[in-house]
């Protein structure tokens, strides 16, 4: 399996009035054409890891890494222009809530076409055709109608499919999905995940799936990284999750409700400062 | 005081676990003060306003000449010089002295408008917010109607009917400037109206009058102060405008807007007669604007960029 | 798919929603306008001890005073007086001006285009410069340009407009002679030029009289720039604040993730979103300039409503003052309401709700 992304000792630091805050503290992993899950609580640095790879960290933050390369390109040495050319074209990202991550005053179709025309020289008519085909690929039944709708006129599930279409239309090789289903109704979560899964598999893409939901990640991904306080505490195959060693992972696993078991008292996550050290 | 003592006092103020209410309150005031002084422009604003207060208080000592009696024979329309820093006007009066005395009238207008308009707004807003229903609907409709009026024009019409004069100008400005205060007071009232402690006071049998007066109004004061400070510059400019149109303070009062009006006739040749009082207005309004901005940022960090 | 199905039921619900929002809009418009008339009635008829003297001045002969008293219906009860006042005001009858002896409405009709032309040009200048400045300040937050925009704004909020106008005249008219003296046109043209719409720049251009156009331009440019500066101060400050808010939104992150250039993100996405509230700001600034015209027109002898009101004030010509107040107030209210409507039209989110 060829390596798409190589991350070694990634650190993201935010200067604040009260001192430096290290959001990501020495994260290392590599990604092939596979599905990698990153799990952690909010504030564990999982989202900042994703944004650092995309190059979307706020300007005041400092990023350092021994290695941060995508397909042999050193991302930290790349100019902003080069990184921008990668974004959307070769590395894409899906955000959490389509209600906020789609431009509310631009029609869905135009937003999809915009991605395509940023990266490829295509005529307006061809771009429209390809956008419609993409909407169809994310299983939107009436693409012509949805093309002209504004984001507020569609449901959350459809909005997220439009988001996937917008991010996949230029044919990226790697996708970072940051909590892509957390804002959706439970009933449509699986639909959207299914679509995402199929497209990633069909196109042979690498996927980083960021989530707080360990069960979802373990059923959906090949490998799982568990993060705590900006660090990777455990890295293992999804199928071997039940044999997790680290007490934090075990704690996360224990928090899952199971049908048919009394849960009294409800287990509380144990957090030990030495895990973060 | 040693460095350590300062250090520990700071820590005591910033403690995350204050031992008493006083400590918590002092701590918060300290943080607000730090945020305020960190904003250098706001601090400049504060200095300007302090200077204005000092000048107004000490005008009699600071002014080298009389503000109302000039030397008609020898000192008409002199250019700025060592003797007359800002020159003299058409009646031979020293403009610098008149500007120093004029600061009193500026303060007079600003303070009077504030103590007339703010309580009206506070009363309308808290009553509307606490009573709700039809009272609220009608009071707020009236407020909105006043908000939709052009303030300066309405103030003009009021003064036209009341007759020119600084008291009437104050009244006219106050009548047109209370609606925003009513809106703010109502918004604050709505946020606390259903809180548990208001319920508790109700259960103890307090009258609505007492609840509004003793428990709701005090909560609205701080946001009202910020808003009034921000409006001060507008009040000064409106008062000066009325003065300029001959509707505010009447000569020979050394009110700055009136001074510009009387300097207007020779502005093309003796620009300083109208120039100096306008500059004074600019500086003082700037001071209030900077102070208001700083206060708002310090009290409400969220709106720092609004 | 549920969100776009079932259009039939939603269609009628939408019609009801639109009707009720139109109804609400009308109630607001009518009550605000009634409020304006009530306040002016109060100012004109209740505050003065003798409204007849307020209208005629104290030198009018006794028989005229008596006749006017009856004409104004001052012997009637107050509520009936208000009814008559309403009827007259709604039909555009504000009485006769003592100063010009014309019906006030005739005078106002003549003065309104001058004020409108000035305020329009001022708003144009303010928006064309103010919006890009505000955007730049937001994008380069904390930079030198941000500080400069902030200072320009602060001074705009703090400076007396009439004073700046006077200084402008000293510098640009008396010293540099870049602009013409305070008036609308040179005296030569006052009698040879026949305006059609009352907007001199437009009329001159349409008639191909370029010498008149140039002369009108030399007269209007200073007061219009002055008003433009005030509108710029307000517009740039608000643009900056709206843009800062938009730039923190998630769709901006998504647009970056798509690989869009910063330029496109700022101008095509963030500004397009900020444009919705900006319309209200620009409309309010326009209304503000109409009001500011009272002081500006006085300084520049600009024959608009503002000058008309101040001239009438100095002659205690109450009919003219109140007529002018009502007209400017009405335009002000109308702009306020229209900007509210426009907001709804521009924002696709409010369209279907």
C-alpha cells in the first residue's frame, strides 16, 4: 500500500494572552488509500490535526512537524499558492454542519461548479453537466432542481450530500471528513456515511474520518487513532478495538450503551494527567 | 511596596477561586480596568474627558481674558499670537478664553441631556419589558416611531416652537434621544424578568413598582452608561448644530457651535474665529467616542469589533 | 428529500406568511407616519402659546390674525383640529409660507431635487469608497490600513459637519480655487438653463450642455464630498464589522478547503453575504444625509429643503418648518421601511420563510 500522507511529530500551537496553548502535541501517523479514523473528545486536537493537514489553521497559530508530506510534497515547505492548488483538487475536506459550511446566499449548483472551475479549465456548460452528474452520484434524485436551490431550502442530509459533491467534484485523492454526520438526524446519518463510503472506495481515495463517536468510527474505518489532550494515546486496527490496551480507549469503549445491560451507575470517563504527559 | 507584594496582590485579584464576594467583584473590576487600559485609544479618550472636566472647573483660573467682554478698539479679529493663542473675534474677545469657558456649556448640555433622556428611556424600557402584553406593544411602538424620525430635524422643529435658547435645545435633544435607551433597558429587562430571583421577590409580595425600581433598573444601568457615553458625541454635535443655526445658546454665551456661527461671516479671511471652536468640538466628541468604544469593549469583549 | 416535497400545503402557508408580513409592514408604516404627524401637530399647535402668531409672525394686522385663527380651526376642540390637520397634511397641504408667500408644498417640490441630488451623490461617494475600505480593514485586521480606516471613521463620527464645510470652503474655494462658490450654479447659468428633473447634473448631461454640467459639478462636488465623508465613516465601519463576522463563518473555511483564492473568498462569498445587512446600512446612511443636509445646505447656500427649513426658522415661519419636517420625516421613514423590505428580498433565507 503506497503512502499518501505522512505525519511525524505534528505540533499546533496557539499564542493567547495567557501563554501558549498546544492544541496538537506531537502527532504521528501515515495514511494510505484506506479509511483512518481519528477519535477523541472535543478539545483533543483531532480537528486541529485535520485543519493543519489542509493548511487551514488560523494565521496566528504555529505549526511544526518533523515531516508533513502528501504524496511526496513537503506541505510545510510548500508556498501558500501551492497548498491552495492542492486543496479541493487533491485533498478535500468535509465540515460538520452543512447549514453553516455552505454559502447561504449562493445556489448549491454554483458552489459545486465553483470548485470545479477553480481547478480545471472547463466551459460553463460542461461544468454544469459534471456538477449534475456529481449530484446524482451522491444520490440526489432530482439534481436539476437541487442545482438551483439555496442551502437553506434543503434538509441537513441533502445539504451534506451537496457538500460531499462539492468537495469530490475535482477528484481529490484524499479526503478529511470532520464530524461529517454529527449535525445530522440519526436516520440520515447512515445514508450519508454509505454514500461517502462508496465514493471513497470507488475512487480509491484515502479518508481521514474525524469523530467523537468511537463505535461509528470502528464500524466504518480500517484503522483507528485515539487522541487525548493533543496526543495519540493508541493506534490500532478497527477490528481489534476490543483488545485496546490504553485505559482511555477502554474508558471510551465502556461508555457505549449496550442493549440488555443495566447501566447503574453510568460509567464516567477516567482522565489521568499522565496520559497527556 | 515590594515587587512580590504587587505580584501577590495581582494574584489575589485574579484568583480563580475568590474567597469573598468583594474579592470577586474587585477582581472583575480589575480585569475590566486592565482590558480598558490595554486599549490605548480608549485611555486617550478618558484623558480628554478628564481634561475637559478640569478645564470646565478651572476656566476662571486658566482663562487669561474675559469670555464676554472684549477690546473692541484694539483687538478685533487678531490672528493667533503669543498674546491671543487662538486670535480674537469680531468683538475683540480672546477666543482661547471663550473656548475654555465654552467647555462648561458643553458639559452642561451633555449632562442635562443624559439625566433627562436616560431615566425616560430606563422607565419606558423597564416598564414595557416587565409588564409585557399590550403595555409593551404600545410603548415599544411609540419608541420605534420616535426611532424612525430624523433626530436633528425633529429637534429643530421643537426648538422652533419652544423658542431658541440653550435650555430648549437641551430639552429638544433629550426628547429625541431617549428611544435607544428604552430599547436597551427593555432588552435587559426581558433577560431577567423570568429569572428565579425575580420570582422569589414576587413571592415575597413585592409590588411590581418595587421590583422594577429596586431589582430590574439597577441591572440595566451599566449597559445604559455605555450607550449614553457613546451618544455623548452625537449630543455635542447636535447641540453645536443647533447653536450654529442660531437655535441653541444665544450670544454672547461662549458656546462652541454659536461661536462657529458668528465666525462664519469672516471665515474666508479670518478662518481661526470659526476654526478654533470647531476644533474643540472635534476633540471633545472624539474623546467621548474613544471612551465609549473602550468602555464597550472592556465590558463586553464579544462586541470588540462591532 | 422531505424538505422540498409537499409544495401544495407549504404554498398556501407561504401566502399567509407573506400577507401577514405585508400587513405588519403596513401597520408599521401607517402608525409611524401618524406618529410623525401627531408630533408635528403637537409642535405646531400645542407648544406655541399662540399658533397664529407662530405662523404669521407678530407683525400681522389684527384682521389677518383673526381670519387665520378661523382658517386654522383654532376655535375647535383639539382632537378635531388634529383631524383637520391630518386631512390637510395627507393631501399635501401644509399651508402658505410667510416668507415666500407660496404654498409650502410648492416650495418643497422645488427644493426637494436639490437635496436629493446632493444626498445621492454623497451616498454614492461614501459607498464606492467606504465599502472597499471596510473590506480591506477587516481582511487586514490590525494592520496600518485598519488603523487608518478606524481613525477616518472616528473623526467622521466626531467632527461637526458644518465646521468641516466652512474649512473646506476656506481651503478649496478661497485658497486653492478648485471649486465654485456656495450655490448650485453660477449666476450666468441660473437664467439660461432650464432644468427638467431638477437634478442639474442629469439635466445638463441629457441636454448636452457640458459647460453647465461642469459648472454644476464644480458647485456640488465639495458639499457632496463632505456628505460622502460622513457616509464613508459610517459605511466603512459597518462593512468592517460585518466582514469580520462573515470571515469567521464555516462557509469561509469550506471555501478555503475548496481551494478558492482569498480574493474570491472575500469578494464573492464573504462580501456577498455581508451585502445583505449592508443594504440597510447604506439606506440608513442615505436617510442620515438627507437629515444632515440641513446643516450642509446652510453652509453651502444649497437651495434644498434643509436651507428652506433653516431660512424659515430664522423668520419664525412655522408652516414652512413643519412642512419641511414632515417631508424629510416621510422620506426618512420610507427609506427605513424600504431598506427593511429590500433586506428580505436580498436574503434568500428570508424569502421562503
